[in-house]
């Protein structure tokens, strides 16, 4: 039991669990159990009150519901960082922001170039622009003291900015047919949320119920329901004490963090990473859609991040943090190509279930190679950091 507790305290534990669930999904999808796996995910679940309700397969409940909670946690963490640093300015945000901009632009261009003769695939341009914060940071944490804290913070901030960009992409490009009535009700729900914030309502349950109402309206409106999580996260008050002596925002973050890391994201990975490999070949990977995704993640992300940051340093806009070098930075830039859950998520929004095998192959291949290459570069290009007079790691053991 003590070993289990110690495992969950590890910074890499969530990434390890994600990897296990991914491998499990792949194993089941290529075994006689695949029909059961598929049937479970496509089983419809209905929730109704009178004549009003929702009827969705389990996979969409996972993608629309659990990911809304994930984005709520992202919004809360962003708000906390801003609240804790009220004087934060461009100088602190420029480094990851410029990197994120490059890491969004270049992968999208690579994808579009490879798919320019396939207009039916152009909708997927945003798939390789995402960074999976849990997986990429988990790989980085495996390196321990070989990577400066400043680059770990860079990766976290870049992934958060990527998530914000993903939210904007979802809102602007992946909405369905809009319902004026549902949008109007969603607007009312949003007003209620921020009115509660304005009047310093301290009860978390009030925000949860308002969020549930808003989520249902968003689902019916055609605007993707994950935006609900963002609105709830930003509406939760930060500067007042709630029922448990901390702000409602901090309380919600505390309540959600472990659930998201150890249940929501692993369930999402298990539900979305299953790919039947029967008939999968190199020829399939070389098709424009999966190749655009894989190269966008593996080449586009690190190329964009590095090129934009390097150019900005030459122009004198920013500089690398003290104690870091370009080899280390390139290794971290490659890790931004670990798109995994976020790329899979955007892929399902872009194409539904029609092209899932190709999407998943592209995402898994690109993310896996990026994780391995990024780790190897950082492992062999970085020296262990020495603290005080003690070597944290003996150089001779390399």
C-alpha cells in the first residue's frame, strides 16, 4: 500500500498510467476482445428529464464530458498563475508564447501542404498543433535533474498556451449546426456563472450546477461542450475564502487534479487510442492524412518552436533562460510534438469516426517517436545538475 501511495506521488505517474492505458487499448483492439471494446464505446446512454435529454454513445460522453472537466482544470491553473503573479508581463510570457506560436503555425502548414490535393482532409489542419501536457512533461520528468527547471516551466507554459489555442480552434472551426435557442440558454448560463463570480458566491456546488446547465445547452447548441469547462474555470472566484478556508477556485483545482490525471485522461486515452492494426502498413502511414499528422508533430512542432524562438533571440526580443543551451532547448522542443490525447481529441472533432484509424496511426507514430527522440537528445546532451557540493548523479554512471 505504501508503494502504491509513493507511486502516485511521482511526477511521472500520470504519464506512466496514460502509457499503460494506451498499450492496453492497442492490445485489446488487436485481440478477439475488440468487438466487445467497440460495442462498449458505441453503447448509447440516455439522460432525460421528461421530453428533454441527451442520447449519446459512451465515447462521446467521454470526449464531450470528461474533456470539459479537463479544460476546467486548465482554466483554473491558468487563472491561478495569473493571480499569483499580478505583475506578470510580456517579458515572462514572451518565451513560451513565441514558441507556442511557432509550434502551431509550422505543423499546420506541413499538414496543409501534404493534404493540399485532398480537400476532404484539409479540415484536420489543427490535429498536429497540440501538445499533451501530461505525456510530454512526464517524459521530461524521467530525466530528473538533467533538465533545468526553467525549461520544464517553458514546456508547461507552452502546453497551456497550446490548450488555449485548441479551445479557440474548437470554438471557431469545429462547431456543428448552431441552435439559436440553445445558444441563448447557454448565454444565460454564462451570465449566471459570472454574476456569481461578481457577487462573490463562495459555494462550489452552485458553480457546478450552473456548469451542468451550461454544458447541456452547449451540447445542444452546436458549439463544442468543452468550452463549458473553460467558462466554469474562469468564473470560479480566486480571491475569497470558501467553505473550506480556501477560494472556490483552489478547492475545485484540489478536487479535480487527481481525478483528471488518474481517471479522466487515462479513460480518454483508453477510449481513443484503440487502433486495429490488421491491414495497417507503411503504405497507410504514407497516405497524406496520417503522414501530415505524424510529420506535423515530429518535425513541424520542434521546427516551429525552435525557429520562432531562435529568430526572436537574434532580434533581441527574448533570450534563453540562464543555465540552458540550445541542445537542451531542441530536446524540449521535440517533446512538444507529443500530441497524443489533445491531437486525438481534435481529430475526432474534425472527422468524427470516418477516419479514426488513419488519425490514430498518425498521432501515435508521431507522438511516440517525438517522445523517444526528445528523451534521447536530453539524456545524452545534458549533464546532471550539481546541487551544492553533492553530485545528484554521478557522471561516470552515464
